[in-house]
C-alpha cells in the first residue's frame, strides 16, 4: 500500500530549494513570525519548574477544558472535555487518527481537490480509498454539494475537508457548509473538518462545521495552534467530537504517541487564554500582504481570485503556456522564486501555483518583480511558438 503513496510533492521542491542560494520562498506554508514571547516564556517557566513528564493520554485536562471553552465561546458547540476532546501532536496526527478511527478496509473518503497533501495519504495509510471531488476557480474553489453527491457510493464513509483551504485560501461560508451538511445527513457521512485555519479569515467570520444543526455528532473537528499562533514547532493540535470518535482516536493515540509534548500543551494553554491579541496582530499583517499579492498577480495577468482565509493565494498560470510543474521549476531555476505547483495538492490544481504570503512585504515585492520578468519571457516564447 505504501507504493500507492507518492513522496509529498511539496518536499521534493523544498529539497531543491535547500540546494540553492538567495531564493525568495513563497513555498513553505509556515508563519514567518516567532511564537509570541508570552507563550514561549510560559513554557520556559514550566520547564524550569520541572514540568517535563508525560501527561494524561488525552492531554492535560486544563487544556481540554480550555479547548472546549474556546469552541463553545466562538462557535456555540459544546463538548465534554473529559470524553470528547483529545490533544494531539498537531493536526497532522489528528488527521491520521481520525482516518484510522473511521475507516474500515475499502471505505471511500471524499476529499476536495485540491487539498492539503496529507489527506489522501492518510486515507490510504488507514486502508481506505480517497475519492477526489473537483473544485475550480469558477466557484472560488468552494466544495459544491452536487459534486459531492454524484461521487457517493455504497462504500462512501465520510468527507475529509479543510476550510479555509490549503492550498487555495478558499473559505466556505456557513450557508455553503449547510448545503454540504444536507448531503452528509442524507448519506449518513462522517465529516472530518480540518479547521486549523479557522481563525485566519479576512472580511468574513470564522465558522465551524459542527455548529450546523445535526452535524455535531457526525463531525470530528480538528483544530490547531501551528498557524494562527505561529507555533508549528510545538506540535500541538486537538480533535473534538462525539465520544465514539474521540474514544477510538484516543485508543490509537495512547499506543502510538502516548501523549502530546507537555511543553507544547502548556504553551497552547497560554495561547488560548491570552494569545488573541498577538494572533490578531499577525492576522492584520497577513491581510496587508494578501492584498499586495492579489493585486500583484492580477497586474501581471496571472488571474488570482480573492482568497479569504489562511495565508495562500492560488493564481492561474495558464496564460504562460506552462504546466504548474514547469512554471514552478523554471521560476525557481531562472528567477530564484519558490512557489509550489498546484498539482502537488491534487489534479484540479493543474493550471495554478500555490503562493504562501507568510513572508515580508519586501520579499513579496521583490518576488513579484522577478515573476513579472519571468512571465514576460514565457509569454514572448509562447507567442513565438504560436
Ligand atoms: C490544512 C492543514 N492541516 C494540517 C496541517 C498540519 O498542521 P500541524 O502543524 O498542526 O500538524 C497543515 C500544515 O500545513 C495544513 O495546512
């Protein structure tokens, strides 16, 4: 089965970048900020006090209570911190545990195409079959209920989706999600909703799939700290859902991970209690960069719909006459700007590249200058060929 899983298309690219100098990277999906100092300091103090041991398998009860409080206060969804919340080693582990808990051999899991690279891999690792549901620029990469509906078979067990989306930056409004909820209800699907970017939205309100009527008990909500609080290295996330899911996930987690790192849990607790202001400042800065990126790509003639979540843009590169892979590889080699081919995230990513704007405005402006030159060259070569 491992043969069916190709190496991550993103990693291949990063290995190439690592071998070059002076590359401006719009590639890696990681905040360029350090973790806010009060969060780091709280963790340092806990280490000084000797908090270096295992925690409960499910994670520190205080943190689970704080997570449950956050979900209730933000989205009005209630979870019992004792049985319905699990602290994980990032959302990465949450996706893997959810797939292993939900999938019986041969079950099909629907996944929006394009999506985060780990989704199809984790479905395959769990013995399931990933089934792409194409999305496109025409509908701003939102998942459409009719596209989900036509792919349902008697083997369909669930839907694994992540909005705001990596790689497109697309958001699904509650009204869009309500239509997906109807399909889930009708076909008795489990919904695994990766909401790692839920707080990172621009000009729209954060939402949670489980808050929709009837969805709480059929949804596993995955949430995290890596992006909104700039805490990728702390390896902390959580899963919230009905105890039949969280119980099954905890069973796997207790044997394979034992628990999430205690220093990360202490840091996450501080982030939830007092991190909103710093997270808000980072979000404002991402929003400023987002506007520069969208304007820049549209001016170059690489059409870019307005992404309203996460820190990604997904411009179309079709006008250059290159495939996504060719565009990303040549741009890197010729102008030393790294972007990720859209196809790394699924076949519907063809014709696009993922641009991560978690980098300084000056880097973005320099990258846009280089991309302008590159695209001009591509277009004149294309004209000569045509
Ligand atoms: C959609 C999505 N889910 C999960 C992850 C992994 O998050 P974590 O650092 O919490 O494991 C990422 C990281 O890029 C992501 O983009």
